[in-house]
C-alpha cells in the first residue's frame, strides 16, 4: 500500500474518507495531542509518581478500553459509534443515555482546551490574555474549530497530520537537549523522584486519567473512515502506545536534566523549555502548545458533532440536525455544538476535569456492558477484531476502568460546583438524560 493510500481515500460518491494515518492523527489529538497538559501530574505527584502513574495507568485504563473499542468498532462500524453500540445492545433508552453522557461531558471537556490555550499564551504575552481578551481568544479557538469542521472530516484528519508534526516537534528538541544536559550535569544533578511538599496524589491521578481518556471519540465518524473494520483496531492500538511514549519520555528527560518538580503547574513546559533551551525553544513550546489545543478542540468537534446527527436520524432530535454539506459535514450539528461550547467557557481547569471524568467514566461503563451483551446475544456477529480468550475476558477487562471511575466519583466529592459537590453536580447532569429521553420520544410522536 502506498503512503498516499494510507492518507486519502474516497467513498463511492466521491467524498474523501479518512484512512489510517489521518485517523491516527485525529485520534491522537482527541486523546492527547502531546504532553502539554501533564504539568499538574508532575506538580502534584512528583517525577516518581508521575512516571509510575503514566506507565501503569494505561494497563488498567487505556488498554482495556482500546481492546473493547477495537472489537466494537470493527463489529458495528456505523456513525454515532459508541451510541450505536449501546443502542443495539441495550435498546434506545440506554443508547440515548450514552449519547447524553458524552454530549454533556463534552460541554465541560471542550471548555478545557480554549482555557489552556490562553494559559500558554499568558506565558509570553500576559497583556493579551487579561479580562475580556481571554474570553475573546477562547472564542477564536471555538470559531476556528467550527470553520475547519465545516470543511469535512477528511480535511480535519489530513490537516491534523501536519499539525501533529508541528505541535510535537518542540518536545523532540526539548527532550534531546534535556538528556544532553543531564549527562553533563548542567543543573547540578538529576531531579529528585520524591513527591514535592505540596503533593496531592489524588489530583495527579485524576489529571493522568483525563490525559488517557477519549479513545472512543473517533468511533463516531465510522461512516467517514475508509475500511473501518480494519483501520480502527490498528489505529487504537498504535495510538495507545504513541500516547504513552509521548508522555513518559519528555517527563523522564526533564527529570534527568534536574528541573525541580515543584516548578510544574499548568503551562510550565514553557519554563522547562526556557531552562534547557533558552527563549527561542520556550517560544516554540508556547506556539506549539496553542496549536495543540486548537487541534484537540477541532478533532473533538469532529467526534462530538456526529452524535446529534445520529440522534436526529433516530428521531430524538429535530430533523434539521440531519442536514449535511456536500463534503459530509453535519453543519447544523457543528454550529449548534460550537455555540453550546462557547457558552460553557469559564470553569476552572481542575473542576472541569473532575466533572468530565465522572460523566466519561459512566459512559465507558455502558460501552463495556454493550460489549458483553453483544457477545452473548449476537455471537455470530462478524468481528474482524475480537478480544482474545473466552467470553468472560471482556468482563475482567471492564473491572479496572470501572474501579477507576469509582475512584473519580469518590474524589469528586471534595470539589464544589455551583454550591454543591462536583459529584452531586455530575450525577445531577447525568440523571438529566432520563427526562430528556421521554421528552424526545414525546416530541417525535407529536411531530408525526
């Protein structure tokens, strides 16, 4: 297969479809985009805690989820992805709840990236990020993502390949220079791996979990992917390894170079780059970090906006949400979601992560239930990729993500949102899907 065929494909109608490399780049941004938002894992957990977390967590959080998604995406490769799986396995009520959990989580998830976009720019141009200017910059991120997505899935995926190279390249330089300085002992020795004085390991765990979540997002665009039965399992396993390496290697390098863990908070990679490579490297990290946030926001827009379209096709939303442009972009859904995300800007970074984790974790548990039920109820369903082993293996795989979701639920009790605990707030949001389902059913019945 040629490199060109890995990047670009076409449907029978002539519309371009995502192939393996653009799908890999899009998924990489949906989950990670690079080590840009790991600073709090280092700051609250220390280098030793951060490296241990980022190495072990994939085996209990990412890899089980990736295996589950690989099987379901290859067996049921349709638009809406995880929504369609849960609907098929558990019926329309739980399918609707799955979509609601993901869309409501998106309101908090998508507010994170414009926020960190501003935090990075603040490192070099604080006057540009004060007061109303910060909100204006965050709205620019939303607008860029909306316009980019209106050009179609192929445009987003192919552009993400180039964006990934630009956003990760400063970290390649930073890692190389940090390793060199570590060998020279330029900063007086290697940094301690012990936990810092202000350690908060619970926060470090939650931020690490957030940095390793979102593997299911790429499955909502299955009808816009070339050969999804083959490409999804390959892509998810490749992306899992790529994300883990791009987290662990730069952190190990700056620890080797001797930069204290106590200096790390959101956006502190800029300071690390300045220490090891000077102002030019620091500037490139700022610019690349900003590009990363735009890329992540844009690729998540690609994912989330397919859910309202799928819901509308099933009669749960007005038919206007089914409208597409010639390139396949569901333009009404893209614009509507962009407006909702713009209205959600303003929560603090840690608070957003807590709510996002709880809602995402609940939706992921439903996906594991769908995997188990489809194994039992549709054993003859073609599965180009099947998790090895007997049918109890998926149950075993789902235990650790469920336990970690329980931990996020427990930890969220200490955060406060709108006068209540983040746990109560998240559960209140999650329960909103119950009345909304019956309201959607009633509206659909009355519109006939």
